[in-house]
């Protein structure tokens, strides 16, 4: 079992250095300069959850910001950018029309119900648009992404069934670099993050199958909770309010890499678009690659069916960027909780 590293004494120094770098990046980053050609910053959010929300206790730190922090971000963005709808900016660029010098588009991945609960009211109040990339076959169901299933399972075992840690079915979970001791104490958010990262060595389907087997063998059901994802009614309410546009994030959040069969690629990329359009009555123009993975075949299919697509590659875009491989900057609470930290994050320097 791994031992927790004793590096606490170095943390204050690291924090001072990091804070100094943040101040520099906030003051001199890309957002502070004029450019010869129009710039597009695309922000990648996932979940908006209050600190005291029970769901935040089992979520990875890199997946969420609080409503207060999200409101702060929008206020800052309004001072430095023209906040645009992503598909509108792409269309203007395609048509050769004038683009704002500094534009910013807000995106959310996956379609979490908390986007409706906490992000939507803020967007509506502040008259700001955003794109939510939906996993088409999971919207309106009680299905979970495997990271959430894994987090709930580990937390449930620690709290209620610690005697199960010695079961052979759990051996694959314990073979990882996390510092978690697999005890009666539930893992921290950071420990969960390492466990989830380790599980990415398996395919999504294999991880779901392993979790199915654990739950069946040990007769554990940690899924007794409200739906994690949006309903179609909520999606349509946000669209009809004029602040949300729906994009596709595949049907099942499958990674579209070289190991993914052609028929699955086509189903995930093409069918997801049709499903969302059927439920919303609106054309789906944008696509988001799960985990940022894309093979050349997947990219070709996306080019054929969507006007644009976003990746997880970090950075800004220009009018000459490939509109089907747009870069984004991921935003979460730990790196953006105040003005300086947020500006440093979007600066292009950190």
C-alpha cells in the first residue's frame, strides 16, 4: 500500500510561487493584448455545484465550480470579451463576416442536471449564452457515467461495507497510484480523481462491466439517488429561454479513438445528432469529442455532420484555426476561485 508523501512543509512556498505567477499571468496574459486577427477563447465547464451540495463530495476537483465562482467568471469575461454563442462565431467566420477582436464562448460538457439548477439561472439573469454538449442516449435517464459510478461505489463500500475491500473483484481498483488506504474512511476528492484516472486504462465498456460485476457479486446498489443528468424537458426549457444551444457529445460518451469500430463511430457521431434534433426541434451544429480523443476516421465523420467541434486541447483559437478541432481552456474551482486565479487560467500562460 502506498504511503502518503510528507510534503506538507513545501506547500506554503509552492503556494507563494504559484500566486506570484498567477498575478503575472493575470496582468500580462493574452487577454490583455491586442491582436492582428480576431481571437476566440472557448471555456470548458462541467458541473456547477455549491460547496455544501452532497454531490460535490464525490466529484473530482477538476469537474466543478460553485455558482458564486461561475457568476464571478461571467462578470470578468464581460469586462474583457464579447461573450458569443460558439456556433454563431463559427458561422460568421465561415461567411467571412467581421468578428469581434476578443470573443469568448462558454461550453458545458455532458449535460449534468446541475447545469439547469445553478448555471441556467445565472446565464438567464446575465443574458449570456452557452453551449451544452449532451450525451444523447443518457439524457432523460438515470444512467451514470462510469467515473460517477466508481466514485459512488468506492464511497459506499468505505461507509457501509469496508469488509469487502479484500474481495478479489476489487483487486483492480487497488492496483493504482492513489494514496487512498481502502478503509472505513471514504476517499477524498483528490484520491477519487487518481482512482478514476487509473481506471481510464480500461475502455469505457470494460469499466462499466467491471462495476456491474462488483455490484452484482457484492449485492451493493449505490445508485439510490436522483438522476444526475438533464431531462429533455429541462433541455428544452433552457433552449427556449434563448441562452442555451445544444451540441452533441455522442450517444454514450464513448472515446472515439483508433480502437473504436467504424459502426460504433458512426452510431455515436451521427445518431446522437439525430436524437438531439428529434427531442429539441433544433439543428445541432456543434460536436464535442469525449475525453478529447479522436481518430482520423472519427474526425472525418464529424466534419461531414457538424459545422464545428471542440477538443480538450488547451489554448485559444483564431479565425484560421480548424473549426473542427477548436481548443478550449478547462475551468474548475481550484484554479479559478478568485479574479486573479481566473484571469491567470484564461491568460494562455498557465
